[in-house]
C-alpha cells in the first residue's frame, strides 16, 4: 500500500520515494481509542480505510463531536499539536475497523519544508474543518434566533 493512493493530492515520484520507508501502518478495531486528550503527538495519522470520530470532552466528562475523518484524511489538530510539540486537545476513536498510516512528526516537518504539496494538503484539511465549524456556528446561532 503506497501513500500516493491515500492522500488527497497528487504526489510526485520524489515524495513517494521519500515517504516510502517513514510511515508505519496500524489497524484499530471499532471503539479503540487512537488518541487521548492531553497525550503528546508523536506521529500524524492518515486514514487509509475506515473512519475516526474526533471529539472533545468538557470538565464534566461530556463529549462533543467535532468531526469525522475518513480515508485520505488526517487530523488537522494532530498536525498543529505535533508541529508545535503540544499535547492533543481532542480524543480520536475508531468508528469501525480502521487502518491508519502514521508519519512521525519530525518527518512531517521535513516533508512540509521540501514538498509544497504537503503544505497545500494541510491547508486544505484546515479549510475543510473550518468550514464545518462555521456550519455548526451558523446552525447554533440561527437555531437560537427562531
């Protein structure tokens, strides 16, 4: 399984060659926790099969769904937290049997510097999640008005 078939951008032969030996695959069963809040992010996940529920927990233990990740997608929160050596602000759980490629954060930083398509991929993920957030804000705001 090559990374060129997994990510939502057209990768060059150089990026395929560069990423070939750096990622590691892992499979999670339905309900498995992939990432906990406050955990340090050591690798960026890219979903190759299945889906992941990303949520946040408040101080009372209540959870709110933020978004789902499906094949070809990654977690923008993981990118940001990992690059800034911060802990996770979200919890990620496998919705079904899910296969993920993990790319170590130090390798992601090198890829961003060497290949602009990686940075473009990250910005597209960020844009998608921001649009989803705006939809939620609109739904809440207009629901209260009615």
